């Protein structure tokens, strides 16, 4: 009995859909913990301002996690690169974008060596870790020493740092690296 072309196409389509579904399941089952999550829901503790050392304002705030991580303070516009033993390897000031991620735990999801930011500024060493209402949040360094003034009408998630700090972030924050956002 001859198989009609519509039966053959239907069979091939069903096989393709099943294969794609199986591969999607495999991919989702093998994502490292935290990498696929965009943001942990903010708990009341995460929403409160982390304790500070008043005598050392650049000291790593308390309750900012453990182990190797990037800590970003929304209130202080400061980043700490923290090693495995909890030692601060580097800390520096940043300029936040117009859209902030909620406090909580994240993971670096993508990186780009050089791109144009959403504000039209050429940036390098882009390290992305969150998305809020369609705005991608990440660290970057403007290529020009004095970038143009940001447009107040553009919703940006770029957290700007100096080129030297951008180099340090690029070396430290690889895919999957934990990022802790605090107040």
C-alpha cells in the first residue's frame, strides 16, 4: 500500500516535534543550579539594608552571602569581588542603570567582549546576570573615558564601571558565577 505525501509529512513532523521536545527536556535537566533562574524572589531579609561597618565604609557588608561571589550594593553603588575564603579581592564604585534588579541571588548568564549599550554607548566586558521587565541587567565599561550623558527616557540596565574595574570583573565573573544584589 502506498503512503500518501500528507501521511509522510505528518509522520515526519510528529517525529521532529518529539525530538525537539526530548532535546529541550534534556537541556533543561542539565542546567547547573541557579544558572537558569533569573532571580530569587526577594525575601524580607534580602530587601532590608545589609549591615555596614561604619568605621570602614568600603568593607564588605554583612549578610552578603558566602563563598566566591560578586556583591553589588544598590544603595552604595559599589561592587565587591569576593574570593572563596570570603576575602575581598577588589572593591570599586559603579554607576547603576535606570532599572535595578531586586535584591537577591543571581548567576552570570552571558558575557560579551564589546557591544553597543542600550543607550548607544560602546561598551566592553559586559557581564549579564538578570532581566527586569525586558531590560537586561549587567556590568559593563564604557570604551570612551567620558561617555555621553545618559538619556533619561531610555530604560537601561547597564551598571557602568571603569575600564580597569571592567577588566577585573571580566576575569572574575565567568558564566555561572554568583552575583548577590543587596541594599
